[in-house]
C-alpha cells in the first residue's frame, strides 16, 4: 500500500517543519526503522483519483462560476459606470480600484481563512463565504454613494469570494494524483463559464431591469448555488495530514518559491488589466456597449474552454512546462494581436484566443506549487501566495487606466496592451527559471538514489566499514550533497537545465 503513495506526500513529509531542509542530507544517518504499527496514515493513504472527488470537482466548478465568474463581469459594470456617471464626482480611477479591491480582499483574507479551516473546519469557512458574498450583492443594490460601492462590491464581495476560494481550492488536489491538473483545470473553467454567463446576463439585465435589480438577481442565484455546493464538498485533510500554517515563512528561504511568487505577481498584473479593460477597449475602437459586453463574454468563454485543456495537457506534458509556455503565449497574443485589433471580428477573435491562455495561472497554480513544495505544505504555501498577490491585483487595473490615453483614436489602449504583454512574458521567464531548478533537482535525486541502491546491497553482505574512514564507500556525505544543491542555481547548470527537454 505504501508503495503507491503519491510522490508529493512522500517528499513533503521529509521537509517536516522546515521546508528548505533537504532530505538527501540525512541519507547517511541510516535511522532505525519505525515499528510497523507506528507507520503514519500518510504513508498508507492513496489518493482516490476519482469517486466522490468528481462531485467535489463539480462543486468547486460552480463555486468558481459564482465567485470569480461574477467578479469577471465587473468589466461590464465598469463600462456602465464610466458611460452613465452613475455616482457623480467619481473618477475612473476610483471605479478601477473597486474591481481590483474585490480580488485583493479575497486574497487578503487567505491567512485568516486558512487558520479558520484548521480551527473550525472547511464547511464553516465556506458558509462564511456564502454569507458575505450574498450580503455584498444585495447590499450593492441599495448603494447610492461611491463609498457604498467600495464597501459592498469591493470589500465585502472580496471577503465572500476569498472564504469560498480558500476553502475550496485545496480540496480537489486531495482527491487526485494522476489526473490532478485535469481536475484543477475543470475547476478553473468554472470562472470562465460564470464570466461568460454573467457578462451577458448583466449586459442584458441593466438596460431592462436597472442596476439595482441586476444585483439582487445575482445575489439570489449566487446564494442558492453556493450554499448547496459548499455543503456537498468533502475534504480529506485528515487523510493526507495537511498542515495549515497561515504564514509558512521558511518557504521564503527557497529561491524556487520566490520565483514562483514572481510568476504570480507578474501574471496578475497582466491578467487583471486584460480582464477588466477589454470591454472598455471595445468602446474605444467604436463598438457599442452591447458589443463590448459580448467581447467580455467571449474572453470568459475562452477561459471556460481553455482551462480544462490546459489541465489535461499539464498532466501529459508536465505542469511546469505547460504553465511556462502558455503564460508566454498569452503575452505574445497581447503584443501581436491585441495591438492591431480594430474591427469587431478581430477583437472577438482575440478575446476567445487570449481567453484560452489568460487564466493559465489559476488553472495551474495549485499543481505547480505542489510540484515545488509538496502536498502537505500546500495549504501554507497557497496562503502565502494569495497574500503576496494582494498588491498587484489591487493596483493592476488602476495602472491600466493611468496608462490609457485619454484622447481619441485607435491607440488609446496601446500602452496598456504593451504593459499586459510584457507582464505575462516576465512571468513566464520566472517560471522558466523554476523549470531549470526542478529538472536539476530531479536529476540530483535520481543520482542519489542510484548511489544508495548498490551501497545498501553491499552493506548486507560485508563487514561494517572502518571507523577511521571519513567517507565509507557507497555513502554520500552531507557536504557533497550541499555542494550539489548549490550547483543547481549556478548560471551554467541552470541554463543547461532550462533548455533540456523533459516532462516536469
């Protein structure tokens, strides 16, 4: 049974309380084997790779549709606010901060949500999220001043989205190993489908029913769907032995984790700017408000279609490989296609195409981080990640509006397009470096395993080595392993690993 334990769990158990401690340093210590009845349940747990896990996938899918999906429709709200002066004396920059505020608040509550999961369980956190999100949408329908919108559509919605997201994002990986990226891709597709549905729905409801009733209808639907899904979800925290640290500070000692965070920061600067700008960009090239909502919906359609495919190819070709390539591809699309989009057809083509890769980060962040730090330390690592993403998600759309040319013409969004493209390309560069480290680390582990195999056979049939020998044959000293570990980050070794064709 223990032979089938997922590699993520095996590696993460070795790191214990200090994630930067390399288990290979202790190979020569040869600890006494634990009694059989003392084997932990983590060794004997095999991830189901299906079963009730698919119910959890469906639940997380619909939660994402009614959190991130509804949030994705803010581009339609933003376009309406800017065009109709709904709240007098409110600048475009203030409206932009509202959209970013919801995402940043969702990430800001991550440490609190992580702590509450450890203290009270996942279900309480999920139901807290349902309460805050419903309150925010219903409260937004009664907003008469701009600070009402900041608190309801920004802060309160962000809290609800954050509790639901943090409570649900770690559940699917506990049910899958071989199909983990596919399952996570399906989860992430929920936000794309929700964005598609609610971008079109909001664009249709506001002219016919008014802004207030649009919020009330969204609040009612979100409450019904989220409350059902939140209470159907079932975690396996006890089975996999998850460690819920609100701040896993030792991770900051690891260069690969810092580069992983760099990928996230740069990707979010590009993602939020793209997501919330595309509807208003459509207006800047002469399209109508209705056509702008269609463009926003098509971008979300691309996300809904693309994220499961991203997950499927991640399992087949390597999670870090796919995340790196598609992040780069998204930046390339922004620079090559978006900058030349002028007609409805080209804008729609760009929206669908870029949508398939724009949300690569959300589709792959959990599997990629599991590859880097292991499954048991995943909750603490994600908690730190969400906190680090607060500043870029808060300021990204504000940066985009500052970069926007206030004049008229086809180049109003040119600086925004260049900014978005290079943010994605920079993020891909960070993850490419992580890929180089991962390939080197895998090679180092394989070499250590090969050295230990013959030595264990020799020790069974030969006398103990001379006590005077500093380094008996067949053993590996901690110092030599330390040298090998440091060499992983040498420019020559890293560059060679980065260009190596390997599934990682």
